[in-house]
């Protein structure tokens, strides 16, 4: 019985860690006072909260990075074909 219990505890512990990584906290991300002051005006002009505005900036940055990466991979493919 003791051996089975140890095995089951180890498996449960492993499963809990996996689940914890999948389900992140719902707590809003911390924004420093300086960043809040910096992004307050553009957020109001866009009609968004500061959090929404910063998320939209982050999304735009990731899209630009993906586009740049795709362009460099296309250039590398063209050079390989030549």
C-alpha cells in the first residue's frame, strides 16, 4: 500500500504542476506609475483603458516582429534558390 501511495502522490504532484502552468492568474499585470502617466493620454484618445492600450501595443509589436521574421525567411529562401 505504501508503494502505491507514493507513486500516486508523485503522479498527482506532477499533474498539479502541469495544471498550474496551464492556468495563469487572472490578476491584472502591474503597470508602473510612470508608465501609467506615459500612456494615459494616448489611451484616452483611443477610448481605451490603459491596460487595453498597452495590450494593443504589445500585439502590434508581435505582429511587426512576425512580419519582419517572415520577410527575412523569404529573403533567405530566395538567396538559397539563387
